[in-house]
C-alpha cells in the first residue's frame, strides 16, 4: 500500500515543470512529526467564550470570568500590509486563525497545520469560516523583523510561511498573515494561534463532543493491539511521506459514518486524517472535518449551558488559556468577546476553497501542491467588497454540510 500523503486523489493536476530555486537562508526542511495534528481547533475559545457570555450570563459575571481567563492568554500585536490600520470591533472583522503542531524540541520548525479565515460582517449576526489548504502554492514575501528574522522570500506551500517568520516564538503569524493577504487581498483585524495541548483538554472538560462523521475514515496513526489497547502507529510511513504497510497485529481505528460522541483524543485523531478517507478527498476532506468540528464544539458549548454554570465555564476557559495566543491589536480580549456576544452559532457557514475539489499541480523540488482556481480568487474578491453572500448564492455547493 502506497498512498501519497499530498497526492490529488484522482485530481487532474497540471504539471508545473519549473524547478523553484530555494533561498540560501531557507531553514532546513524537517520531517513531519508523525504524532502531531491539525491543532487549530482552540480558536473556538474566542467564539465559544463569546457565545457562553451572550447566551445568558449576567454581563458583570461574564466580564469577571473572561478577565480571569484572559489573564492567562498571550496577547500580541502584528503589523505589515496584512493588518487593518485602525481596527473597529463594532464593524466588519476578518480574523486569521492558525493551528499548529508545536514541536517541543524546535519552535523554529513549526509550520501552520491549519489556516482559516474567519469573516464576520458588520451586522455581527453570522460568520464564515474559509479554510485555505496548507499545501496551497503561493509566493511567500520577503520578510525582515529587525530581530534576527531575515527571509528573502520564496514560492512554495503556504504552511511554510509560519516557520520562516520564526514560528510561535517569533513572528510566524506576521509572515503568514502577509502571505495570506498577498494571496487573497484580505486585511485582518486580529487573529489567533492555537496548539495541541488545548484541543483535547477542552473536549474532555466538556465531557466529549457530538459530531456527525460524513465518510468512513481510517486512522493511519492510531490502532488497537490484540489486547484492545490503543497504540501508535497503525501504519508505517515511508521516507517519501507516503503511507506504507499496516503494522502487523494492529487493527487501525476506523470512524464509520454516523453520529459519534468523541473524546478529546478521538476528536484530535479524526480531524487530522487525510490519507485513508473513503471519498478520496484528502486535504479537502480534512478541511471539511475541521470546519465541522468547530461548529460541533460551539454547539456543544451552548448546549451544555455553560453560561449558567460559572464554575464549569471558568474551568473550561482556564484549561486552554495557556495554549492560545491572541492577536487583538491592543484591544483587550474581553472586549473582542463581548463585541460578538450576539453571534448565532447556527449562522456560522463553512466555506470550501476550490469548491472542495482538487486543483493540483506538480512542482519540481516540492512535489504535489494545490493552486487557487479562478473561482477561489473570486470568492475572496467578493468577500473583500462585501458580497460574499452573492458568491455563495451562485455557488451553493461551496458551503459545507452541517456537522
């Protein structure tokens, strides 16, 4: 069995024959860490906390709990062309949400595992989550920060921008925001970076999350041995990144279609799978599952009625605060949260770039990549002119099904 980890799974990619020259100062390519995952999902802490407060907690109590939570959050600013010059939290807002698999041994080696544009119109009554595939082939611009980051720019997969900007300890968010802006034209009012440790904690603190599995998904990471013990890995990974043979005596964990109650480790494992999906939809399937998970988590938060249970709310927020970096441009996190307290979780639309279909290419020295179609470019052009609803009316199949 040899499944390409970045292949187009039936897509009709156009071969790009040119070989890109790599900058001399480019950091060394590090192998992907097998046991990590697309750990972006704690971005819902912002939206989720907002929903908790807005769904019934008295405003004073809400401010107290949120301020306790935000005391533990790393709050920063970012700059450059991607940043909105004067942020107005009462108006239209675009957030850049970044999920990382942070390696404890090397922060500089951290790439963006998930990249999501969160668009909230001026009415603040709905939101749009637009995922950008991490393998999207882009121009990463030249970047200098005067503090040791001296990157000359290159053309490659978009997830590398976070690494080249210095990762979570440096200005990885800044360079990724510049790269996404160059690709989409979107300017950002703020953003968030989240990592692995908060994902399982918040799911387990909630007692699990209910999620509908829309296709059969086989885990390449986790399986069960003859004693029914969960073990890692279920498959060998070849040196070229393809999925190799199933390990002897290990039965891979399979997520069958239907409604599931996921624990933290199950949700993490499910949301990071892209290789053995029944529909063969690879990163687009994973992207869809990530978006569905976001909505499922927000629903779980509101269904649990945490707004009426201050002690549990406090516990959930504080468990994840240290795994979360918020870019609020000098505006306090609690003010951001309260500004969106009327946002309806049922009005969060999940939008698929490229319509959820492969638009693959092969680049010498890099391998298989994804490219933005003309329609994806139009999606963001319409978003920037305040007409995203017009685009989605004309492209209803670009909206993912509910979780």
